[in-house]
């Protein structure tokens, strides 16, 4: 999402303006300036296009092409007046832009456009007043201004599109909420809610704020927020996001965040920051424009002097020189990058990629290694049963059912992991009687008249119970937590638990390897756990036992060998995300607004890392292709316009040059639309 500032100035000017804007406290004003500039470009474009229609009808070239001649007394004066209006009103952003670029000593796109339209206008005016012979450039002038205004308008729309959509969502958020108090339920304005308040959300209503469900169960549509198309089940203890649409049930929610702290407000702010990041490809377009400025002025001057020295009339020399300077500014250069940016922005948004820094997104095409955080990125960040080892004829499901049943009254992470794993297999739990915790060692209870216990290895040693098995030893060597199930006083089996590996992680690694990118992992866990996870998903390297403050140093070490992207949760991994060439945050729920990341994966899917790299490569390739198309025709158009083949009767007329420019513009537009994920 390239940040094109209102006047579309050169790189140095934009940097100065961004630095100046940071001194203005309210960021909403900066966004308002962007919106005002967008409206201004649109208004100038519409007015200029309307004025261009009669200009085209009154131009001799167009009349000759279509074989009609709507000429009337004073038509030349009308043509001149209309063209003057387009030059001043439509060309104003470029005429003021050249002043800024020249003041900052960084002539670029604005200078190139301003030179072209000024030369076209002055030469055409000289023709009208009989100062030189030949045919004016009025219709070329008008269409050039129209195309350049259109290019800047398209880019600004792409920049503001995502932010506008989110702000529209904020505006349609409910203005009132049902606050639950001791006296009952009262309807209050949302801005009066405070953290800790309880609100009732009825079926079909929008969630007014970010919070935690404290009562009831339902499902909510978060499609407009996180990209998750399916309704998400919500029960007590689950977090909800303001803007989500409640489903079939009523729930009570405790308010956690309001106002600027909410998910939506943070995402809008991220998009605004992205508006201020400038694309390297746009810098490349500015550099191309600078080169063309030099070429236009130098070749134009050489052409003028050469034809005068050759004995040609002043009018002919002026016409050749003006033709060179006008056609050197291709319409397509103003659209080369904006059109690709507009398409890639839409593709990224639809794929759940929130790009905060366009430069980082473009750097992603050169990534050689991706370093993943483990917990919450490659894994789910919760305990789950990975191995069930029966010691007798009991099946795995029955062992897990018994263990989960006796653990169900407990709130310990191991207990929760067992219960969730049993639920994942669709196992109905047994009723437990006489539940009792064995402090520091396990739990026990009675199921169908049998004493059942889940205990650790220490308990078995104390009781002198032997329960060794090669499968248990293998699980322990992988750093997994192993507990034993006792039925009566005999060990019936063992269960190994570990942080559950995401199903998507293996595919994410496979996709990156297919792009010839090395995959690594950074974790604070011990090397046994790290080795197990790395082997399970096929990582090339791993770094274990790394503390949060050491992660950035590890990234620096990897950077000595490769260009690196770091993928993490954006909180504990913040230093590493900043250090990496590209920082990618897994954005789950309200954690999406991580200030340290360049790109946020809204859908929290590690497979999207490969999508970032792929889209970055394709986007940059399209930009370069468009820049080549936009400027390449100058290689033969400029010499022809200068008249190098005049002796052979071949000369590029202004009309022919305009046709070449139009063809280049069409090619650029079609090529941009062909961009795909």
C-alpha cells in the first residue's frame, strides 16, 4: 500500500513532508489530507476530461482521422481557451510539483510532466498566435494531463481503500450497548463503556467492543475482521472482537478494550502508517522520470540547435524540439506503478495480508531464509496429547477417555490438554466420583466403581511401580511430558503431551522449500522439544533454549548467511521482528496490531508466508515490466521525433507520437490486470 502524498512529489520531498507530518499530533488530520487530495485529483480529472472532449473535436489531427471538420469562426480561440483551462486547472498539481522538486533538487515525475505539458502548451500557443508554423499539441496536452491525473487518483484510491473500508465498518458499529448492572440492563452509548463493564449481546447484534465472554454461548461471524469465513464458536472465557456479528445465542461479555485500543482502531492505524511508506518501485519510477527529464531537455535542445545549424526554418526546429520533449513523457509512466499497486493491494487484502511497510513487502521477494518462532506460530501454544501408549489390551481411545474423564474437574494445563484431545476425537467422558488431587503428583477418582489415577513418573517411583516401555522412553527423549494412567493400582498405559503442532505448519514449510527458501525455528524450549518439532515438520535448522532478548542476536547471525524473514507473534518476538529484513507477525484476534512487524498475517496461517514471497516476486516483476513498457518506446520514438531519418522522408509527427504513447498505456494497463497470486 504505497503512500503517495497529495502533491505526488519526488522521493526527497515526500520524505521531508512525512517528517514534517510526524510533528503534527493528530494522525486523523494526515488521513484527512490524503482524502482531501484524493477528492482534489478526482475533481481535477473529471473537469479535465469534460474539457478534453471539445478539445479533441476541434483538433485537426482528430478531425483528419475521423474525416469530419466541425470548424466555426473563432474555433481556434475556443480551442486555445479550453486548453488553457486544462493546462492551468488540470496541470496545477504538476506545475506546483516541479517547484517543490526543483527546490529539493530532486527532479522526477512531477518535473517530467510539468516540462512536457508546458512545452506543449507554449508551442501550441505560439502556433495559434502565428509565431511559428506547424500544428499545435492541444489534444496531446489535454490527454497527457488526463492520464497523469488518472494515475495519481488510482494510486491514492488503492492507498485509502483498505482504510476507508475499515473506517466504514467502524462507523456502522453500534452506537449503544446493553450494559449489565446490579439494577438490571441499561442502554448506554458505547463511548461510556469502560474496561470491566459487562454488556449483553443479543442474537444478530454487532459486538460493540473487544472483550471476554463471561456467560452464555454462541457463534460469531468475524469474516470482515479476520478473514475467517466460518462462524467461530464462542463460549465462556473466549475473546470477542468489536465489529463481529453475533449468531444464534445471547452472551454476556466483560469489556477489555475500548476506543483506540480496540482491534479495528489498531488496524486502521496500521493502514494509515502504511500510507506513509514509499515503494522502492515508485522510487525507480521517479529515477526513470529524472533520466527522461535529462533526456527530454538535452535532446530537445540538441535537436533545436542541430536543425537550425542545418539551415532549417525556426518553426521546423521548434516543432522538432517540442515533439521530442512532449513524447519523452509517456502517459504510461504515470500508471506503471499505481496500477500494479492497486491490483496487488486488492490481492493482498483478499488473502489476509496486512502490509504495513511497502518496502518490506518488496524486499520479501529476495528472502533466502525464514525463521519461525515455535510457540503460537508453528504450534498452537497449548498442550495436547500426541501419543497414547497402551500397556494392555485396552485401545488408545479408551485410555484417553479414562484419563480425560478423571482429569476433567482439574484446571491444570495437562488436564485441559487431555480433555480437549478427547473432545477432538469425539470421545464422551465418564462420570467421575470422589475426585481428589494428589499435590504435585497427579489426580485420582472413581469411574464405574474403579479407582482411576493419572500420575507422573515420580509417583510411580515412590510406589515402586514399574512401567518402562520403549515408546515411553522415545516420547521422553523428544521432550514431551509423559503421564501414566493407573486403573486400580496397575499401570494401564501412558500418555505423552506436548505443544500441538499446527496442521498448516508442515504445508507452510513445504511451500517455502519449493521456493528454495531455508526454514528455521527459534524457540526458548529445550533442544529435545525443538528437535522433535523440527523433525515433524521438516525444518532445515533450529535454535533451542533462546531467551527473548537473545532472539535478535540469533537473527543477526542468520543474516550473515541469508536475507531473513522472521515470523512470530509480534510480542515476545518484537526485537527479532525488527532486526529481520522482513518482519511477519501472526495476527490472531486483537494481537493483530503489533507495532514491530512489517506484514501481519490476519488469518494467523503460516502458509501465508509463502504467499507473501510469491506475491512480492510477481508484483515487482510486473512493476519492472510496466516501467520498461512505459519508457522503452523512447528508444526509437525520440530519434524519430528528432528527425534522424528526415532525409529518408521518415519523421515522427506529434500525432504518431501520441498514438505510440497511447499504445504503451494500454499495454501497461492490461499487464497490471494480469497480476495473480
